[in-house]
């Protein structure tokens, strides 16, 4: 059964009219997008009652900024070539903006694209809050920007950035205890990206230096296009293509 996404203020008033893009957004389980005094969050109304929001300032991303591996992190190694340590990056599948944030804190100028309207609202809200932070707000305003376009498929200018980063959705084992509750609801909202093969072709048109594609370890190459170059972690592989 399909459920219309509810859009509410914290005291339960409908805010549907303020979010026309979500008018027809349906999910298999009931969810509400709730605007509280401090943030916008997606709440699962049944089951785990998990809650999803973007937080660049505290939580795992705040910790990672202060204590993560800096330039040694796999995503940074995958995206930044030695000759250009702070490239202009397009993150074509921004999602909750975690990878893009890591890249931005390492000095990359990241332009994010996200097409799912719920995820876009969560991302824009997290970004707005982070822009106001006295410590990292001005760096983020410079380095981490959400494109008004939803997809790189709409970009016509070729060779407009150094690197394009792709991290399309991959099917998850729903029952796996290893998949955190918030990520399970993220997968319910976004589904599987069936058309990600086309993204690689377009990414190769837009990138001057490289395209980096994140895949789960053991997954086939995106679009069946193989490359011998990759950066590996315990659970993932970043395949590197040179246009
Ligand atoms: C696995 S998530 C990305 C997670 C992200 N790397 C992070 O660190 O939070 C994939 C995201 O890409 C988005 N997406 C997939 N194909 C897209 C496309 N063609 N254009 C824009 N966004 C796309 C999906 O809506 C989803 O939010």
C-alpha cells in the first residue's frame, strides 16, 4: 500500500503547501517530514521509528572532521589527484552529503547534485545550518554548494570540473543488522538508482581529470565498464576513470 508523505510542523500542522515538490511523494511505509524549531527531519511513523536528518556539525561527521584521517581518507584519495590537491569536484549523487562534506573539509570545492526531493530538502536544511556555524560556516559557503539543478544530466558545459564523484544506490540487505536504522529509511525513500550507468557516460564528459565511482566491495563495475585503477577500503572500492 502506498502512503502519502505527511509534511508537518512540530505541533502537527500541515506544511504541504510550502513544499509543492512533495505533493505526490509516496512511500511503502508511512513517513512524515517534520520541520522542528531547529531542523527538518524525516520520521518513520511505524516500525523502528527511525529519524533522518543532515548534521554536518556534530555526530559522526563532526567527529570525523576533527578526528578522521584527513587527506588519508579513501574518498579524498579517490577524488584528489596528486597534482591538484584541491580540485573542483562535482558530487553527482550527493545524498546526505557525507562524502561531499569530507571532501569540502579537505579543501575541495564541491558542487552537489541530488534529485530525490525529500533528500534535497534534508540536505539543503543541513547545509543552511552548517553555513551559520561560526567555526566552519564560511569555509562551507565557499566549498560546499547544492546545485539548483537536480542532476548532472542537465549540465551542458563539457569539462567543467576536475573530478566527478559518483556514489549511486546499491541494493542493501534489508534485514542486515549491519545496516543502521537511519540508512534503512534512506533506502526506502530513495530506492535503487536503476539509471546510474548513464551517469558514468555524462560524468566522463564533464570531468577534466577523473571520475571516481564508489562501489561496494565485490560489486560489478558501473555500466560494466572496467578500470584497473581503484582505491580500496575494507568494505568499498572507488573505481577511477580518466576521461
Ligand atoms: C548512495 S546515495 C549517496 C550518498 C552520499 N555519497 C553520501 O555520502 O551521503 C545516492 C544518492 O544519489 C542520488 N542520485 C542517484 N542518481 C542520481 C542522478 N542521476 N542525479 C541526481 N541524484 C542522483 C539518490 O537520490 C541518492 O540520494
